[in-house]
């Protein structure tokens, strides 16, 4: 029920309201206090960050500083095969035949939230609502930024940084969700 509500916001290019997102995330984090964990895409607003801080001890925030144009190009070039979840990117991982799944021969689709007009709205919403979160964590001394446009160049720097925070994490463990 909450997922359907969240999807309606995403499809409109809007961010999910703070109260819904915070409730979902905090319920997922209950019971994980014995573990190291990494959140991706949360918190996105200062209100979410403040709510998270009341419930959890945050020791590091990583900012991936990627130009909006790069993000827009990557997302709008993404197409999926709905039945299997296979993802293609027209720029760097295209299907053998444009618009067709390599394995089944069925048509590929572009998710509503990957369409150019939706991506632009989402990036504008990010700029307005999420950048203050970076300042919030910068002021707390928790923010570490990594700039770039290519995963294979950014990831080694992030991994080396995480090794200083979690020295017992092996390369194998880093690739395995916990």
C-alpha cells in the first residue's frame, strides 16, 4: 500500500514525502544496531536526516558528486525487460538489437521514472531538497565527497575510504549485500 503511494510520487518526478519515507526507513533499520550498514538515497531532506539522527548514530555520509547531465544521460538511456528485470543502457550496455531483449526477443520498455521529463523533474527536486542535507552533514563533520563521472574511477576511492572506517571488510564482502 505504501509502495503504491510512493510509486505515484516517483512517476510524477516528485520525491516521496518525508513522513512516508522516514517511516519506511526507520522501520527497516530496527534491529540492525549490531551491524554496519549503508543507506543509498536516504535521507534526502534535512527533516529525514534529523529523524534518522534521533534513532541512529551516523558516523559517515558519502556524497557522490556526479554532474546532473551525466546522471540524466545515464538514466534516460536505461531500458528494461520487465519480465526478467534485465537492464540495458543504450550508451554502455546496449541490447544486440535496439529495443529487443537479448534472451527472449521481447520488447524493452523505459520505466516512467527514466523518461527525460521525469528525470529532469527529479534532478530539480534533488537540487532543491537534498543539497541542504549535504550541508547538514558537512557541518557535523560527517561528509566525505567523491567527484567523477565513471564508476570504475570513483569506486576504488570510495572503497579505500571505507577500508579506513571498516578495515575488516574484504573486497568480496564489499560486493555482497549485508
